[in-house]
C-alpha cells in the first residue's frame, strides 16, 4: 500500500470547518438544555450536595460514638432503599437507633495537694575522698626500630 500526502483541500478546509462545527454545537448545547429536564436534574444534584454539606456541618462536633451511630443509621437507610427497590409496592418503616441520653457534666473538684513534710536525714559530715595514686611515667619509644629478619623459605 502506498501512502499519499494528504490533500491540501482536506488539510486546509475540512479539518478547521469540522472543528468549528464541534465547537459551535458544544457551545450551543448547554444554552438550549437550560430549560429542559437536565436543568431540573442539575438543580436536584445541587440541592442534594447542599444537604450533604449541611449534614457534615451538623456532624462535625459529634464524638466517636455519635459518628459510629450515624454511620450505622446511614448503612441501614441505604439497605432499606435497596430493599424497597427490589420489592416494588412494599413500603418498609424506617429503622431508628436509640438516642444516647445526654450525660451530666463532670463537676469540677477542688484539687489541693497537701504539703509534704520535707525532712532530710542529718548529715554528720562529708567523708574525705581518698587521694588518687600517681600515674607511672610511660617509657619512651626508641627512635630506631630494629630490622626484622627475613622469613626463611619453605622447603
């Protein structure tokens, strides 16, 4: 098979015109779809995202037990929704977990540490430190090193 050079007409006219058509149809599609069903679905997605943000803000000050209970309740809700999808016409009541009662605040206790009596044993005197013996002098190394005899050859 032979390879041919692309024609100048195709490279200069058809490719840019195809790009222009793609750009114009993509730019015109969102403006035409704003008043259709996609705008309603977009509004629903924005509302759902806003609800998720509000749930996260409300759950922020909760402790680890509250987080665990909210995770379990979210799992149960999704399970009920999937069961309702599998069984059309059957409505299941929502499952609610018991709410933990508010615990009373721990009262502040006046904490005072009693003064401990500090008594040191009587000291008769400081014992004398024995004297350190003198270190003997190190003999000087002779400046000349004697020669080492050659190693005899092996028989």
